[in-house]
C-alpha cells in the first residue's frame, strides 16, 4: 500500500502549475535567468521524515529565507536585549527593500533588508570571513548537509546591489552598524547566495519548528529561546507588507525569498518549503503563496486552529485498593493542568490513603504543568496523603516536591499485571 500523503502533495503542486502570474526577480541579474517551470514542495516532520514532490533537488539561492537563521544566530551570540537595541520587532508595512528606520533610528525588524543587514553585523566574528563561515556552518547544520555559495548570484548582486549598499551606509551613519558597511553588506549578499534545495529548506524550517533541534542529527543548532523570538518576528514580519493578509489567510509563520522559495514553520509540528520563481508585487512566489494557502485550508495548518485539549486531560479516576489512581493523558500544559487541579480540589472526597498520578498516557508535559502537578501533590502530602507518580519513562523528571518531601515514583501500579493494550509494562512492586 502507498501513503496518500505524496499523492495529495502532488495534487497540490499540479494545481499550482497552471498559475503563470508574476515575474522573476530581475534586479539581481542572475535571478532573471531562473527556470520558471521549476516547482517543488517539501514537508519535513519532527522525526526528520520528508515528503518531497516536484523539483525538490533543484538548487537555487536562499535569499531572504536566510534572514530568520541569521537573526537567530545574532540572538544567540548577543542575547535578545542587545539585538533589540539595534533592530526592532515591529512589522514595517513596507516593502522588503524600503530605506527606512523607526523613531529610535533602528531598522523596524530583521526581515526587511535594513534589519537583516544589521543582524548580519551582529554575528560575532574577528573578520567578515569568520562571520560568513559561522553562518554557513549554521545553515548547513540546519539543513543537515554541507551547503555552499552560488558565486554567480553573489557577484551579480554585489555588482548591482546599490540600494542595499546605500542602506549599509545609512545604518553606519546612525551607528547601528559599527564597522565597515561595505564588508557587512557584501557578507549579507553572500549569505543570500547560499545554495539550497526545497528539500533542504523543509529541514531547515523543521529545525525551527523543533525548537532549534535539527530533526535528523539531533543537534541543537539554535537555542530554543532564540528560536521563539525568530518565529515571533517571522510571524509578524516574514511576508513583508503582505504579512497581515498572510497571517489571517494562511496562518503559518513564513519567510519568502526573491529566488522563489517560501519556508513555513508550524511550531512543534512541521517545516514546509515551496518553490516557484515567479513573484508577486511583494516579492513572494505566486505559486508558493497558492500552495501554502491550499495546505493551510486543506490540512488545518492555520496557527489558530488549535484543538481544545483541556477537557480530555483526565482519562479516569479509580480506587484500586489503597490507591486513588488519577490517569492523565495528552499534552499537558497550563490549561489542562488547571483542569486536573480543579477536578481534584473540587472533589473533596479522596477516600484512599494514597493518591497516584498515572502519566503513562501523557505525550508531553511542559514545565508549567509539571510544576503545577508537583505542587498539587505537595498539598496532598500536607493533607496527610501519600503520593506517587506512575511514570516508568521519567516523563515528569525529578519528583522533589520541596521542603524535603518526595513523591514515590512507580513504574506501574502495585500488583498490576501487564495490560493487553500496554504490552511491556510489568509490575515493579
Ligand atoms: O537583498 C536583497 O534584495 C536580496 N538578496 C534578498 C531579498 C529577498 O529575498 C526578499 N524576499 N522576498
């Protein structure tokens, strides 16, 4: 049997082929030679599995899709506050190449060229070569393979990119850049000329979706806090003056590049990349936008389509001998941890001397939910109960409740026999 997913993706791609609107970027002469018939779509999952359809191995320059990664490294090198002093986080509502600064003299965000040039300058390095090498290493780590530079695209932009050079000089004049603006702008052109495929880009996007951990190698290529900041700004600014429309219609944090690619990141879920060279007036791939709109609508990928989780957090509450077993399930975070607490606090009858939280069906538990549940157990102890967590995989981690109180950690229920639907769980006590 074959998976229906590639068939669906092929259908999406084929649906976009008939769109011939837009035109290739020609202000970088080398990009004007792009093959407009090339089209590709790739999706990468958090375990690194990829679905690729169309011309996914076709190579092109990364252009502005590099900006989130450079911003991430700038954040990682300097911390958020230092970066915020130099480049803002507000959508500009302007074109990507607008020569404008905010009231504090900063570029409005790191996704427009002025902000991206500034972010490039914030990469810590002894010289431009080291700065570029660090970026190439980062992009390669996110793609999971050694990337390189398209020298023709670089030379083409370096010879014609007067507007970006003007921006560099402007930024230097207001001390946003504190080194040679020509070096920085050339470094930025080189960063934009790194060669990728749509399959690479899907993995790079999945690395951001995965909190900075590359799905295949397991390498933490950017700190999770930096990735959160990158994705916040990508959401509000990644599609330039089309960002509001994009967020409401597509709802997938995304960044486009004038070579024709768009990367999309659904946090915790998937990385997406689409490619087709013809662009709309904002500099976004026309077919790429169509593909993303379709994926979002068909596959429920809009960021605001979040299924309610809170009602299902408690699977069952049973009294088994001396133990009140509260079986939890799902992905635990504040809202469903609150439901668990409310249920157990409102229900004042806890007849058994032991209260055990069974987390064997919990898929994930965030830090807040973990703290809330441990505090709940601590309060049970103060009320005279013994407490335990049934947690054979150590999902809850340390079960120190503070004040020298510990919850017992069980690998199964006392006296429990292996369940038919839970093979492998054997009684530990
Ligand atoms: O700086 C430029 O103009 C290009 N190297 C990158 C612009 C870009 O990709 C805009 N995105 N759609």
